[in-house]
């Protein structure tokens, strides 16, 4: 047995050497002359081959890192026969990895790259002998470990999220379900947790990074059953390289955490599939999570020059290998797409310099506020909306609600008027299903939804959030009250799951606890209507010929006039008011 290090060789006058690709991973069996890594200088790209057969024990560098002569890239364990094939003498083999000097690696000559400055340096100079640290002895057993990648899950309809906290460091030993990273989207905070116990091998994201789903967050080294406990390998793994945002450093043999494995995430069971290039006009063949992109150094260099993400390019070569022609066709397809010309009227005008009139203070908008502003502007610009006003007499409903609350046990959640409004809205939606639908952007068909996920607007310190009550039609009034209260609490604590923000079919915005006699809510695309509820007032009304004080609830229905006509909106509101005025109808 022998333990050898693969180091950056003498590169002569080359400067700024970058490790652009690592082609193997820990545990891989490699053969002599098999390419291990791809190095690129200012003059050439070259694949560094293995000088012998063996097993990769550890990968110590990640793509994107700048390296220099003598930097250790890999550690490989060789057998006696492999050592002989590499030209190792008997005394050298007797010394082994624990001897005073580790074996020097002399890369074989590569005719394919002859003539380049970096390759000539590889041919003329052998790397200097390296001294092995005694602490690397446990490395012999690390070959039984595997690298597990923790991915950012698919965020669904959320455009992106920001990394706001990282709770681990390279070399840390983490437990199952331990929080590794905290994300903040436009409407919620989300925790990324460890899918298994292990050691942190690398952290691929930094605080402030924007993610959209599919990115690798953290890589863990998980020791198999036959291998020693993770803390026994700490002397090696504590020397892992710093953070890198480059592509996967561990090639095709790296195992990705199962997308729906327990502990993989705490914000919904969504597939951890990498996202496709949003700018590509053609569908891209999907690659499995952690699967390597097969491309040569020249192709990768061409892709970097064009700013193309190779994972988005379909490969036409053997085993989906990406060729230069594939990159060129991808770029042509991108350039051939019609460009949207910005309307001059839609451009935001810059603000005047207010400081000339007095003191000003710049306070940054919260992430939720920024995203909400963009969504509201989009809805306002794209939806021709009309607001229909009406009022409901809820005197009997309030009497009934007060009796229900008096009968509740101490500590039970009080039944709010919102629960009755949700129930009445569902009854009206069942009678007029187009209010629970979406209209095709090409105006060819309706998308009628046979489920009722009722969104409720919640005010938070960071802005407005709209979670939804799933399958609200299957819940009683008491359960609806509890569901709405729990969602509001989660929203204020920024603990909503992405799934609780997605799939809304109709939204209710209630200001009843604050005040106001009416307002015009903005339709939330792709919904076609939204109900605004103001504060209940005691007003004089005739009841069976007698003037009485009655409790009146102001209502405002904003609707997409492309999908809903004024007469339909009026009928919907009449039905809604009828349901609220006679509480017995809500039991039907």
C-alpha cells in the first residue's frame, strides 16, 4: 500500500492557474493515464492524468480555486502492483506512506497537449517530493466514505431566496437534521438541514447569495458502516478548502441527498432538481442531481467566453458529451429569440434630489416589500380591474359568533368573523366557479379549479404576506378560525413553508381589526378576483319595516374585467351577502 499526493506540477512562467474541473471524487477507482483534473493558465488548458492505478482517498480542492505549484489537489491510495507500474523501486515501496518522504508523482507525457506552455512545463518538470503529515494516517479508511450534497430545493413560484445565515463551518461535525443554513425568500424564512450526520466538506454558498433552487448548499462527508466514525477522519477533513461557488467538485460519483428524504429540508417536500436555464428557448434534457457535465477544456473555455452554463446545454456527443457545436447552437438559439423592447412609459423615472430641500435618510426596503412592490405593479399594469362595493348585515351572525365563543374552553382559539367570511366565500365560489379560476393568457380557455385554497392577507413587520388555507371547503368554521390564526402567527414569525404560499385560488384581504369604510384591493395574478373586508359598523337600517341599529360589514370585490363581467360580480356579491346575513345558510 502507498499513499500518494497529486500536486500542481512546475508550470514554468505560467501565472494565474485555475482549477476549472475535478473529474473524480473520493472513493473512485482510477486507472493510469486517466484524467483527474483540468488546469487552465493564461496560456493553455491541460488535463492532469494519473501516473498509476489506485483509489481516490480525498479531493482537497474545488473548481474555481486559483492554485500554484506544489498545491496538493488529490490524495490517492495505490496498491503494490500499482506502485510497480508507476516505476516505484522496492526500497521506496518498503518505506510506504509513513516514510519520511512521500512518493513524487511524475505525470506522463501527453501528446494531445504538446506545444502549450503549461503542457511543456508538465513534460519538463516533475513535482517536488512532498512530506506526508503523520495526522493523515486515518486517510486510509476515508476511501470508504461518500460525499453527500445538500441541495436547495425547488422553490416553486418563489423567484429566488437569499442566504442570510450559515450555521456551520468546513470541518464541523454535524448531526442529522441539524440546521446548516437559513434562507429568506420574499415571504418566509427557510432552514436547510443536514440529511445525514457527517463532516462538512465544503460550503458552496455565501451569505448574501441569491438562490432559485437546485444549487448545492453544503457537501457532507458521510462515513459508511465499514468506515471509522466521522470524527476519526477529522485531521484530514479539517483541512478542506474554503468556500467556493463553483460547480461540483466531486464529479459523477458524488451522491446527492434524496430530494424527499426526511431531514433534507424543513419547508415542504419538493424535488431537489436543478433548474433549467430560464433564458433557453428549447427544453433542455434533464440531468440527474449531482451528475457531471461532460465537456473538454476547450469547450468549457468557449462556454465561459459566451457566458453559457454548460448544465443547460444539451450534448450531442457520446454519453451526452458537449461539443463546441452544441455551445454555438445554444448561443444562436438564444440570440435568435425575439427581444422584448421596453416601453418608455413603463420605465421608472429617477427621483429628484430631495437633499437640496433638507435632510433625508435612506432606509432600505425589506425583501418582502421589494417583491410585493414588483408583483403589485405587474398586476396593476396587466389586469384591467374593477371594484364592486356592497355591504352585508351580519347582526345575527355576530350574535351567533358571540355565543360560540362563550362556550369555548379557556385557551381555545376564538372564532373570528374572518372564519365566517371564508365559509361564505366558498359557498359563493361553488355557485359561481369562474371566480375560483384563471384565464388563459392567450384567451382561449378557462382554468377551472376544483379545489378551494383561500388566501388571507397578513400584515407583518416586513410587509404583506398571503398564505392560504388548503382545502378550506373541507373545514368547519371552528377549524377555519384555527387555521387562519396559525397561518397569521407563522407569517409574523417568518416560519411559513413555501407550500403554504402557493396554490391560492381566491384571496381575502381584511382590515376589519383596524378600521375604514372601504378600499379597493388589487387582484393577485393569476387569480381573477379578491375580496376586501372593512370594519363592521353599527348603522341604522330598516328591518321588517322598523328602523333598527344593525351591524353592517362593508365589502369590496375587485375583479379582472377580462374574465369577469360586472353583472357576474354583482350576482356574486349578492350571494355572498345572503350567506353572511343568514348564518343558517353556512351550514348547508
